[in-house]
C-alpha cells in the first residue's frame, strides 16, 4: 500500500513570487557570462545554431570596462560619444518631465531610467528609414532620428502644439518623419503591426526593416505569440525584441514565463534567438546591426531578449517600494548603462570626468530651454489646449456626412 496525499492537502499549481520583497536585502546571482563566451554567427544561420546564444548572454563590455569578444562592433569614437550624449539627454529629459508631472503641468509620465541604452543603441544600428514600433521605454529612438525636444514635450503636455492634437496619452509619441509609430496603451499590439509592416516592405521590394519591442509581462499575452508565428511563417525583415526588465508594473518576470529566460521562447518558432546585456551599449549595437544585416539580406526575422533591470518606477503613478526593495537596482550586476559606457570611454583614453560633467551641464541647459519654450505654448494646468474641433480632423480624407453633421453640431 502506498502513501497518498489527501486531495485537499495537495497543491494543484504554484504561484511564483518575486525573489525579493520590501524590507529584504536585494540579492542577484553573480553573472557567469563574459564577452568572450559566444562567437558571432553568419547572418544566414538557423535557429538551432543560436541555442547557445539564447541561453547565454551577449556581452562586449567586460568588468574591466574594455570591449572584448567577437561581438565587439568596433565603432568609432565619435559614434560612441554620440551614443553617450543621446543617453544623457534622455535621462535629463526624463527627470525634467517628471518634475512637470509632479507640479501638475502634465498628467502622466514614464521614465526610461536604467534602460536608456536599449532604443538608443539599437536605433543607431539601423538605417534612418527603418520602421520603429516602440513600447513605452523607447522614446530615445526619436533623439537618434533627430526629433526636437520641444516637439516631444508639447506632445506630453498636450498643448496646442501637440503633433497628435491630444488624441494620445502623454509618452504615447508618434512621429511620421522619423518612421516612429504611435505607442499603443493596449500593450503588445505593436508586435503584430510591426510584422505586417515588415511583410509589406518585403512585398514592395524595399530595403526597409522593422524593429519592435515589448516588455516581459506583455510577452505573456497572445499578441506576442501571434507576432512570432507570423514572423516564423512569412520570414519578413523584422527584429522582435522582448525587454526583460524584471517587472511588469508590480509583478515579477517569473509570472510571465515558466521557462529559464525569454530568448529561448523564439527557438520553437524556428527564429534565431539571442539574449543580450541590455545595459551594454556596444553589445546592443552589435546584435542589432547583425540582425539588420540578416533581415536586409533576406534571411528573415531575429528574436532578441534584452536583459536589463527597471531602475525606477513603472510610471508616475507607481510606487515600487510597495513590492520590491528600495534602490534594488543598485545591486543589479549589469550596472548602469550610462556609467558603463562612460567608464569604457575613460578606460580607452578618449573621455574624462571633466568632459562628462561639461556635457551634462550643456544638455541640462538645453532641456531647461526646451521646457520653457514648450510650456509657453500651454500646459495641462493652464492651457491653451488643442481645440475640440480637432477630434474631427486628420481622420478621413473625405469627411463622411454623419461626421460633418456632428462637427457642425459641436460648433453650435
């Protein structure tokens, strides 16, 4: 006779919890990965050949701040300096916008704190005409494409100069000139949209690849798998990125997948899959350039897990101290992306602390000037706002009779 566990005592399933909770001492396993671990692969490789890369971690910057390994992109000093400047601009911009939100001049904001390298390095590795389908923490791509800070602030404030006329929430940027597609509040929809645009580009014979991002939490939704499946079947020129910053608002990443990581989820779909250090500017640049070359040559999609940590709150409405230890990001083995690139530049002898401080001061002055100009066009507290009639404009090429009737009714 065997012992049987009473049904009432059995646990039918497990509910994962975050590894650290408020009051705990932050603890992260020491990284075992090094920049020399993984070879660079031919761009026509298949998914099976990337198994090691999906379970490992592509790094370029070592613990000694030097660039090593086959994935070192060996980009010139001016490009690296520009990348540092873009990242600093985004961090200082974010800080200023949070102050605006806290003083009631805009309603809502989301920072990219600790994730500045992702969109900036990856967009710098693309061509200017490539499509960008972002999630919330990729506004830095617009700096790379040349968007003016005042224009970005106008949108967030929702004043009369907002380029989308108040039709979107703050930080839901869209910018046609930069091929930067509107962020959507129902997260995940951009994966399918991006695959469709990539298919259209391939159909038209254009060398115009598409990149898109979603978060670890969003990857638990159906849209993620629909996008992967279409990319697997039709093999369009697309780069599909899962930003694993460990938290979907207040729930830990271990509630989004029961597997060992997110990169490996692309392998069953037959898509080459990689995991990259999301706080390593050079590694991000390198894998994205590789994926773009692959897509441009007609070899299809690439699936990338960007392994990082959300250093700040999910948004201006969130208090992370309620669900994780305070300042836990300071213990993250990947460090801070800005500090790591700065230290690399100093170690290589083409940057100094004095130059860095001067750059921070210059950018801060530029952001303050942009803030003053943007608020001169109005703010949330005081207006002026886009006129109500704009809800009827820029929707139809020929306005239907019933919409025209409604517009006239509003005018009365």
